[in-house]
C-alpha cells in the first residue's frame, strides 16, 4: 500500500493516471499485495485527470468511461490553488446505486463507515474534525452540510460536483500514520463488501484495525465514567438492550463507589406517586375505625431524608426498570426538583407535613444522586417524555464482545459473534437495541452453553419474531435459530 499512500500524501498530478495505476496494481497478489490476485478481476480503476481529477475503484460491470454507478472508493486531490494531501472517500456513482444497491442499502454498510470516521476523528487528536460520514448513503439528494464543507474547504471544487454522492471522507491534514490506517480501514471494508478478505499476511493487522473502529459501534462504558457523570449531572439513566449488565453496574456502584450509602428500588406498572414521593397511608390506632391516615414518605422522600443525615458524602438512589412506570405521573410536580444545575436551590411544597422532613417543603440535597436503569428492547413499557429526558443524562450500555471473549466458552463466543454480525448488518437503527446482551453468552462450559442458547437465547429471538420486532431482517434471524438447533453437544 506504500504507492497508494504516496499518491494520497503527495498527489502526482503530472503523472496522475500512471501513478494511480501502479498504486492499484500493488494492492493485489501475494508478492507484497494486501488482497488476493483474483480480487483484481472484481474491481476496476478510473483515474481521469480532467477538470476535477479523481481516482476511483469501482465495480467492473460499469462502462469503461463516462458516469458510473454503485459503491466506490475514491481519492480527490485538493483544488489547484491548494496544496497538500488528497481526500479519501466513499462515493455513490453519479449513475445511482446499481450494481451495489444491496450493499449501499444495508444498514450495516452505513453503520461501519460511520464507525470508521468516528474512530479517525478520535484517533487524530486534531482540534477540528478530519472525517465525516452521511447517515444514509442512499440519500443522494442530500448534500454534504455546509458546515462540513467549510471544514474540508481544500476540496471545494470536488464538493461542488460530487457533494451529494460522497458519503464518507477523510482529510489526512499531513498525518501520514493516520492516513495509512484510514486507507487500510476504507479499502478493507470496500473489499470485504465485495467478498474478499485481506491475504493471510495482512489479516492480523486488518483484524486489529477492524476491532479499533468496531469499538465505536458499541463503546464500552466504565464504572468511573458513570460515577463522574453522576457527580457532574446528578441525574443519570443507563439504557440498553437486555443482558448488558445495567442493573449489575448500578448495584456495583452503590456497593463499591458509594459504600452502600443509598438504596435500590424497582419501578413497575403499579408504582404510584404515593409510593415514590409520599402520601397518606393507613395506620393502626385504638379507635372505633381501628386505623387512621397519616402522611408516609415514599422512596424519594426517604432518600432525601437519609441524604440530609449523611450530607458529607454522596448518596445514591438507584431506580431499576425506571421506564416500567408512568414516570410523569409518579413524579408529579416533583419533576420541578430534578434540575441538574439550577440558578438557585429548588424547593417544592407538598400537600402534607411529613414528620421525617419536619414540614412540607422539600429540596433535593446536593449530595443526592439518582441513577436509573432501563431496558430499551421492551417496547411494551412506557417511553420517557421530553420533559423527563431533559432532566436526565442518558448513557448507552451496549453488549460487549470483549466480556464474552473473557468469560464465555468457544461456542458462546462463536454464537455471540454470529448474532452480533446479523444485527450490525441488518438491523435498522431503532431495532439495534434488541441485540441480546453479553450476559446471555457467558457460560464457559460447552454443554451448558448449548442449553443456554436453546432455553434463553432461542426463546428470546422467537419472541422477537412473533412480536414483529425484527420484521426487517427476520430471515437472517431464522437462519441463526436453525444454526442453534443444528449444534451438537458431546453427549448427543
């Protein structure tokens, strides 16, 4: 890939076509190439110098000249009056999606390009962005936003003609090391989408790069990140698919980071304002009725009361399954108190005098922090309204391949990787949160792993199918279920 890197970093406009041909030829074959020699038959090079030079790797079914269609890997030199390196990009041919409509319209392709550009931006350590990607490559009627074009203004002429079809791009800004990583990530993805993996000598490196940008698809959230966010924002909700360890993380934080200074409760459909805030509750007395109603504090007032008594250290109220209750009704007027950084302390007057609080007025102490957890895959429970979402900071907790690799058996690692690939490739954005979490795949005994797959993972996916949750990609899911059924144990 050295010749292609040289072309990108120092575009040879006087010898544009021949230099790109040499760089293209170097990529294929076992004598120093990155991809199999036969892969060269599935890609052709276009490198016209023209008014707006470019070098494009395109599908061989395209004509030898003129407009082309489908997915392409393209480099654009800077405008004539500008100096420096080329723009590295993914482009939809101006003739449209064909012959690569199946690749371009698959959610996984856009998802991977977005992950690569996110990784490049984070890895570059530049004060401005170096990479950008479109949310949906097939929306060729949408131009690159003006703000992004200004960031990449060395390529104004290229944008003027191609800004509607470019859907992923990287500006080297003179950084040769990161540019080499970008070229490998872009080209590996391009060739993999065409069915070709790097040669054995490059596979370890390719896998390492892939793991780097794949980590941006499902970023790992560490305990310390959540603690820091709670200290800064006070009100936080962990959200994600089932089995990702949200509740476990919350309980671990309460135990280890807060020294059990706090407590956990669980919301459910019958959770009320009275049980969470407070209200009248019957109490046995010696009278004709045998009872009378007295104000009784709910979980929030109890947390406020206990936090005041321990004002010198942080206090945590953990609410599990926070969206299983109608949170707007449960909070009522107390939602006014949930403001991360109010201009002045917020106070609310309740209906009754609560003995534990010495009156009716309540304020959330500065040391009281609230951590909720919610399962984003359960579409049968209430969603949170805008007023509540504005008052909480949300943290996505995703399934982790590294956790499965550390704790699961080889069978479980394979099973999780297969299911992960299905969801990445085919799940629409609003269905990605249905991916079963890593806790379903942590059995380290091969025989028990098979039972876990059949009695936990299989019924969950069958329920998804029955409820229509995976209607857009049900065939890959059904194929996965058949794969589980076909697995054999050592005793079978």
